[in-house]
């Protein structure tokens, strides 16, 4: 008899923000296939009764890696096991969770998706940046900064995003921050628009860098900003107040696992 697959979002990386349902299925799992993004606190608490498989280890060929992960999920479930595929944030916010769902469905295996709190929302929230606010904007867009925006047929409509005041949240954007800022300014975003780069959100060593759109890339470089980081572009960043910091408990909160 086939087992079952749970596609579980870990939340932004602290046990306190993993969902109760997520913790429940993790406790019952026979096999847990995990990425590194959930972070040490969650990965260090995974039950030893489960076989734990690090999916970050299949080398630098990401397509092969992805197919191998999908193959493993299906293979373990076909052997009758309860398989948890644990991904950072929400399983369907980038990170190829949708492809894994398709693979499991193609194999005819029962599947449940356990949503997670995406870093796109949780990381800004935890430092006191609301993504919408009546005084600033009623629109928010989440994009990947993974591909160089200056390259021709970009999958993202930067020219459409640039005008106006809508908040732009960029995941995977550290490497291309300079090009992203340039293209937004080129297409009409105010160069003085405040930007926050939040590294390692909700971890003990979290760090926030704030600056105007036309200077944020230089500032980030000076400070040696590294992934993972969430970048927030928009007037709402004015609400960031380093004198009244952290509203959400970082690592070290409740453990349901
Ligand atoms: N599915 C995930 C996103 C996967 S893409 C989610 O919903 O959060 C990976 C990117 O997410 C990273 O490059 C970074 O931009 C962001 N990210 C995830 N967790 C983060 C954290 N704790 N702090 C800062 N950025 C984070």
C-alpha cells in the first residue's frame, strides 16, 4: 500500500512559527526530506525516529537535483512510508514545491499540503515593517531576484512594477540587488524610495540594512550582506524603527516537535 506525502512549509525558520499541523505530521513521519532553508533550530529538532535526508546535497546541477528529490519522495511513499517534504517558508512560494506536488500526483500518491508562513511576509513583519498600510500603499508584489533583470526576456515585468508606490518584496535578490535597483529607477520608481534588506530573518544573528533605492546596493556591499535575505522596497520601510525592535520571538521559542 502506498504511503502518503506531506509537503510541509517550515515557516521562516523558528520553531515557534512552524504550524501545529506541520509539527504533527513531522512527529509521525517515517522519512523527512529537508532543505537547509528551515534553519538549524528546526532541522536540529527533527525526530530521530524518522530517516532524515538532506536534499541540499545533490551537487550544483539544480535540474538533476530536483528530479532526484522528486524521485526519492515518490519512491519512499511507494514503499508505504509517511513522507514529509520539509521546505522553508511556504512550500509553494518559490522553491519548486509546485513541481513536487505534480510529481506526487502523477505517481497517484495521496498528498497533503501544509502551508507555512512565508519569509516574504514574516521576515518584514518581525522587524515591524507591514507590507501594506493605508498611508503608504494597498498593493504588494513578491518577486524572485534570482535572474539578472537587465537580461533581455526577463520573466518579471520590472517596467510594470516600477511606477507608483506598491511594495515590492524580493526573495533571492542579494546577488542582483544593484541591477534590480537600477531597473526600477530606470522605469520610474523614485530613487529615494526606502529599502530594507533583512538578512537571516528571525535568527539570532538577524541583521537589517536600510537605505534609499539608489544607494542600497552600495550600502549592502559595504556591509557584506549575504543570502538568505528578504528585500523590501517601498514607503512602508519608513515604519521600520530600530529603536523599537523585534516584535516576534526569534529562535528559542516554543517547541512542539
Ligand atoms: N518558500 C520560501 C522561499 C524560498 S526562496 C518562503 O516561503 O519563504 C529562498 C529565499 O527566501 C531566500 O533567498 C531568501 O530571500 C528568503 N528567505 C527564506 N527564509 C528567510 C529568512 N529566515 N531570512 C531571510 N530570508 C529568507
